[in-house]
C-alpha cells in the first residue's frame, strides 16, 4: 500500500514537472520569436533611414511596442539607436538624438556589444561636433576608436569628426590631413556617399580657413558625386554652402543662383525643413543689395516653415534678421515685438555676443517708438553683458596661461627625470658595449674567413650562370631572327595580295563604268534616231498631206462661193500644220534653252494677237540660260497651251499674262487673266484641267488654280528643272 502510494505520487510529480517544463519551453520560444520579429523590424527601420524614407521608418518604429523588449538587452539599445537616428535625420532634434545615443551606448557596453558601441560613438561624435560641444565630441572619438579600427567607414567617420574639431580650433592643416585620410578609407570601402561627405567637409575646412577658391573646388567635387547618386539632401546642403562661399567673396549673383537652386530642389522633393537655410541666406543677400521688400518676404516665408515644423532654434534667428531689416527701414513698430521675442529667447539660450546684439536691437526699437527709459535700461544690460564677455575672455586667457605654465613645469620635470635615467642607462650601455666589441672582433674574424669561402663559391656560380645566360641569349637572338624573317615574308605576301586585289578592283570598276557609259550612249543615240524617224515621218508624210489639203482648199476657195466656210477650213488646216511643226520641233530637239522655248511660245500666241485678250509673255533674265529636257518642254508647252485655250474660250478677258520666274531650284509659270472667272465649288473640272493635273504629276511638280466671279483666273505651275 505504501509502495503504491509512493508510485502514484511520483507519477503525479513527474506529470506536473513535464507540464511546467512545456510551459517554460513554450514561453521561451514565444519570447524568442518576439525578439526575432522586433530585431527584424529594427533592421527594416535602419534600412528605411539609410534610404532617407524617414516617414515610413518613423511609422514602423512607432508601431514597435518597446515594453516588450527586454530592459537591459542589446535589442533595447538598438531601439534607442534608431530613435536617435530619426531625431537627427528626420526632425533635426540634435539634443534628443544625443540623449538616445548615450542610452544605447550604456546598454551596448553592459552587453559588451563592441560593434554597436563603435557605431554609436561614431554617430554621437558627429552630432556633438554639429552642436559645437567639442569636449564631449573628443571624448566620444577617443572611446569609439578602439571599437572601429577594423571598420574603414566607421573609423573614417571618426576621423572626419576629428578634422571638424581641429578646424573649429583653427588647426586647418591637421584638420585637412585627417579629412584626406578619411576620404582614402571611404574610397577603399567603395562608399561614394561618404566620399562626397569627405569632400564636403574639406570644403567647410577651406571655407573656415578663408581659402574660398579651394572651398569651391571641394564643394563642386562633392556636388558632382551627390548628383550622380541622387542624394537630394546632400545636393541641397552643398548648393547652400557654395552660396555662402560666393557671398563671402561678394559674388552675390552666383550666391543667389546657388541658394535658389537649393531652394527649388528642396521644394521639388517636398523637404520644407531643408528650405529654411536657403531662404535665410537668400534674404541676407537681398538685404545686402538693399532690396528690403524681397528680404522681408523671404524671411517671412522661412519663418512660417520654421514655426510649422517646430524649428525652435531657427525661429529666433529669422526673427532677429527681420528685426534688423525693420530697424534699417525705421519701421520700429514692426521691429519692437520681434526684438522683445528675441530677448526672451536670449534669457535661456544664445552666446554672450548674441545676447548683446539682442538687447541693442531692443533698445533701438524702444527708442524708435518713444520708449526711451526702457530703451536705456536695455542699453545698460547690453553694456553689462559686454563687460561680462570681456571678463570671461580675460579669465579664459589667464586659465590658458596657467595651464600652459603647469604643462611646461611638468614637461621640465619629466625631461629632468628622463635625463637622469638616460645617464644610468648610458653607463650600463658602455659596459655592455665593451663586451659586445670583443665579441664583435671574434665574429669579424669568423666572418672574414666565411666571406672568403663564400666569395670563391659565388664567383664559380656567377661564371657558370654567365655562361648559361650567354647561351640562352644566343638562342633567343637566333629565334628572333627567324621570326623576323617569317614576319617580313608574310608582310610582303600580304602587300602583294592587297596590291593585286586593289588593281583588279580598279580595273573591274573602270570596265563597269565604261560599259555603263557605252550603254547609256547607245540608248541615247537609239532614242534620238527614233525621234528623228518619227519627226521625219510626221513632216514628210502627214505634213505633206496637210500642205496639199491647204493648197487644195485655197484653190477651191477661189473657185467656190462658200468663201467663209472654206476660209475656216483653211485656217484650221494652217493651224494644224503649225501645231505639227511645233510637235516635230519638240520631239526632234535633245534639249531646250528657256529663251528658245519662249520664242516658240510667242509663235504659238501670235495668231491671237489681233483681238482680245492682249497676250504678254514675261521671262525673268536669270532664266535665260535654264535648260529644259524634251519631256519637260513638251508637257509644259501643252499645259500653257491648254490654259491659254481655256482663257480664250471662256474668260472674256482683256489681258492675259504668261510669266516665267524662278522658285528655289524650280521653274514657276503663271497664266493670269482678268476675265469673268468661275466658282470652283460649283463648276466641275473638265478634261482640260484633268489633263493639266496629269501632266504636272508626270513632271513631279505642283499645280494650283484660283478663280472668283468677275475677278479673273490664276493658274500656277511649279516644275523642277
């Protein structure tokens, strides 16, 4: 019974333990999965920030429940680090970014996550340098260096920040040296964005050193790289700094161009915060150029953006700029509220120099509005602050001198102790030197013996080697001679082949050209012979018959009383004979000068000159030497003939002009009459117009006819010649 009870209890205990183990395992797995998910989300946030997708990154980071992250874990540190990056890059809240970076560093150091420590110190050093907190920046660089020595980019980041601190302290040579070293590391790492950042910082250093031409060169190098990698933010910053350099050189037009380019880019990519600095700088240029209206408008635009985006550090700067412009323009009522606001800001922030300026501006505004008593009080405050500034500067100078004195005392003491130690070491070294000298003499004797043996062996070896080299050189010379002979033979063969090919090609081309010319000449001669045969047939056969008919009609007219009809028949026959002769002339000629063509045309219209219309033919002098081929001459003559016949039949005109002129490289012919005209929309095109169209198309020319009732008709033909 006891044994059974014990067994039962043991089984129950085992079951409980198994359930408890399962629950522990389930919870630990769930926690692990949760941790992996958060780590993955943080990696995505980091990528989005690197890609400058700050809003998406902020939304994703806000969605992470930080309470689910273990309090003292590396993951919590990485969460703080991403918050710091967003404060720095997205909302430009540098002080908050520093705070979160130090929270992250504390957790990284607790968990000995060396890579994360180095990254965080590298980033916070840069922000502290921006904030001009050089002491803490140097401490961050010193602490971070051991953790980033093996990472080129992060070590280079620390070097850049070190360079910025040196530049701020006036050590431009050391600053440039550190910056060049950083650029080399960025280039080795293949990080173009960081290389451009290095050149940008070199530009800043040269600007601080008043070496403006060098600053412009470095800024332009940074600008080229940033544009090539589509770095909008970086491009805007470089353009803004270029504008500042040009302003310092008093090249205000170039300064304006760069500020304007930076502003337009910021507006294009909807980066309102990046619009603030270009606007402030543009306003300062307008102020220097005494364009106060534009300066005020531009400052107001910047002020609105700064207030909308809660840029508390920018608002007083812009208000102070506006206040100074209103004071210059004696608009004291507008200057006064701004001056009061700036003095209020100066109670908690700003340097002594800035506070003195704030109170001076308020005093001037108060005097301008008649509040002299309060103005005098502010003037007194400005004087007191100036005294404080002088005392502070004096105290700093004394402290520097005291520090320098203490340092020199320590260095002198160290030098004294070092010299005493050196004397003791020197005595021991002398004793050792004597022993070494004796050993050296023994070694020298052994060395001389060994050297003689070695020299003999070396000479033998050199002789053998020299003989071998001589033999190899002789073989190489023989081989080179053989190769040279082969090459020369190949070149000669190739040249002979090329020359023969060229001669053959020239002969073939010459023969082809001669054959083509002969064929063309034969075709031309055959065509001319055919033309001559046709013209002879027309002249000898049809011409002789028409002449016979004409003579017969004349004799018949003398014998018969039907004189009028017979006369008409005779006229028609005579016209047919003239037309036949013109056709024979057109066919028989190989080419026509235009003046010859015009003469034949005048022969054609001569029978119509006895009545109306009065026909005139006008040809420009510059066309006298123009040559027409038979086809062009024939078609052109028939086109003019058709147009003249239409005018004679239907126009009832008193004047008919045929005008030849040049239109570019073409011949233009106009046939104008002052007859009754016709409406092209209602009058159908007859066979004559269609025939003209057809002939113009054959000549690849253009044809146009314009006419109105009682305003005559104008036919225009343009053909290539």
